[in-house]
């Protein structure tokens, strides 16, 4: 079975929904940031601090390429991954790309106390989130084969994903 690649903005629930959908459908779940951390032996924050965002994007592209060669996965990508054409191209045609679509106002609430994501550790967090969200959303929409609304409870969103993709429960 081909892979399901979840994309969407930070805080849209890719990891939570991916994990529960994998459990319900007997697929393997991979969190791409955790995969990168394992390969690099460093946290995402450490990679950003030591190699800059550009260094992180290189490792992220390698992760996309490696994961696209596997099968039967549900992959939670990082929020930036599918905004790059080269990463979309790696998955397109073989895997199913799904956008978890959550409105900006909910994303802002969910990310309000985040201490982990390097891109958000700045005083103008709300402005950064709004600008990034508005510039990224068209890219996610262009990349996605399927769009699933992600503002409801994890259980409902997981079931919507399973139904939208007609996955076996
Ligand atoms: C990023 C999102 C993060 C992580 C990194 C960069 C982004 O993943 O990959 O901090 O550019 O949006 P989540 O979407 O899981 O937070």
C-alpha cells in the first residue's frame, strides 16, 4: 500500500491524527521530525541552532526521499516540508498527500505557548504565524490530493481522514 503523507501548518495535528489513524488502520506511523532527529542524533532545535534553517531543510529533503521509498506508512511531515516543490515531487504520483486544514485562529491558539518550535521563539510570534500561514496555505493546497478539515476533536478528524481515503478500519 502506498504511503499517506500528512501536511499542514504547525499545530494542525499531523502527528496526533497520523498516530491514531495508523493505529486504527494497521499502518506504520512515522513522525518526520523524529525521523530526522534520530538520523542526525540531534533535536530539531539543535539542528536549527547549529546548521541554520537551510541545514535542516537539507536533512528534511533527505528524509522525504528515504521515506518515499517505503510502503504502508502514515507520515506526519514537518510544517515546512511540503512547501518545497522538491519534496512534493518526491511523493507525488506514488503517495497520497493529505492536507489537514485548520483555520488560522485555531492554529494561533494551539501554538500560543509553544516552547519547542525554532521558528516561533520570537516576540512577534503572532505576526510570524499569520504571515507564514498565509504564504504556505496555497502551497499545501496545490500539493494535496485530499483535504481533510482538522479543527474538530482528534477522534472525529481521524475518522474523517479514514473515510476520506476509504481506509480499512
Ligand atoms: C517547521 C515545523 C516543525 C519542524 C520545524 C520547522 C516549519 O514541524 O519541522 O520546526 O517550518 O513549519 P511541526 O509542523 O510538526 O511543528
